[in-house]
């Protein structure tokens, strides 16, 4: 009770009687040791809303949220409170406000990696947070509220399923207030639109153009190891499409088997017989949906392919490809790769 009285008297004097703040700062310093609690502050909260959050989450021990809000305003913190998790020692309103003057919110990291199919993406997100499971991600992908309005218009015009929507997520690391499926999908789709929205709009791309680009970008992502080759491989894909040739892309065969529950680490001749519209060794044209989350270089290559005459390529041991214009040249490149030269 004596401590409570002293704190209350200090706060009253500092605020109402205009006793110099330096005096009370010296007399009652901000605590540096004690059991801390984590308080989550959401984006857009004003001073009073933030003060109530500190009370509800156990950080405000003495005083009211209104009193804490007044101190936040007095210290000029009300305009600086950012979303995130604040680690503070529970205290009275005045002492808590003083802690917050130099406090920086912590955010939670969530990462989407390029090249992951929807199954691997969900596994990756679940490994980061057990709450982000298969069902949660599926619901988040199909929740229209998680997409910028302009991007949503495009997605609703495309095949409207979670497999298509994964291609419109920006693969990168996000710092979030809450690591939930909705927050992750919302951040990733907003980042994608911020990067590509102007290009899509300014080039007046049709729905088919965008759909084709998403599929080509996903294939380029899985086929290319070195970014410098993205536009070249995209050029090959476009060339083969124009000539109505089978694309014969191994990554689509891997995905076809993935949909059937089988993981391939290497594509053999017998694997090419899989009966699936994703098997580009059997079916002409593009697969029906993207096969993974494309990265920035792959998207750029799909939207702006290199103009070349190549129709074939084969990967060398270093991951770089040998490109050729004729099948005869292609066979020679294969022989060279296999000989290790």
C-alpha cells in the first residue's frame, strides 16, 4: 500500500502540480528488472485503444486505461505506437508510459519460399507456426478479404482455386503482428500487387495473358537454378507454344506425380507415362494451373521473355543450361553433358 501511495503521489504531482519531471525520473526510475509480459498492439490503434490492450493483457497494474492514454499523449507516444508485441514490466500508468517511450515492438517472422508447390508451402508455414496448418492456409487462400481489391478482380476472373492463387503470392520474409494464415496470405498478396500491379495495369494484359504468365512463371521457377537464365527459358517455352510443340518440362511431370501423392526426386522415362494434364510430355499447351509459387525473376521472365530462336535446353552439372535451335544440336548437347565435358 505504501508503494502504491508513493507511485500515485508521484504521478499526481508530476502531472497536476507541474513538479519538474527530472525530479521524479530521478526519484522513481523506470524498472529494469522484473517479470515481463508481452502485449500485442494491432495496427491502427489509437492511444486509448492501446491503453486498454495493455490493461487487458496484464501490463497495467495500477490506474485506468484513460490515465495511461493521457500519459501516452503527454509523452508524445500516442503518435508513435506501432503494431507489434511490446515486452514490458507490469506497472502503474505513469511508469508503464515511461517504459514505452523507448520501447520497440517485436514482430513475428513468416517466410514464403519461391518454388514451393502448395503442399510444400503449407508444410513450410506449419513448421514456422503450428497454427498455420493445411486447413487454415486453404481457407486463407480462398478468403477474398486477404487480397488487394484490384488483384482480387483478376483472381476472380481466373480459375478461382487455391492452386491458382498461390502464384500471386510474393515469396519473401514478412514481419507480422500475428503469424496466422490470413496475415501471411494478406501480406504476400499485397506485396505481389505492389510489385506487379502497375505493370499488369499499364500493359493492359488480358485475363488469358495473366493466367498464361502465372503458369509459365511457375515452370520457369522450377526449371531454372540461375536467375540469369530465366528469360531465356521463358523464351524457349513461348517458342514451343507458338510452334505447337510439346513443352516436355520435367517439373510438370514431378508436379503431376505430386498430385497423385508420389514425390519424385528424378524423372525417369517410365515416369513420363503419367496420365495427367500436367504431363507436358503427353499433353500440348500449358498445364491447367501454376505448379508452384514463382519468384520475382520468374514472373519477370514470363511477362517479358527473351526473344530467341531456341527450342531446346538441357541442364549441365553446374545447373546452367545448354540451349539449342535444332534437335540435332540438342542431342549433341545431351551427349556433352553426359560425358561430363
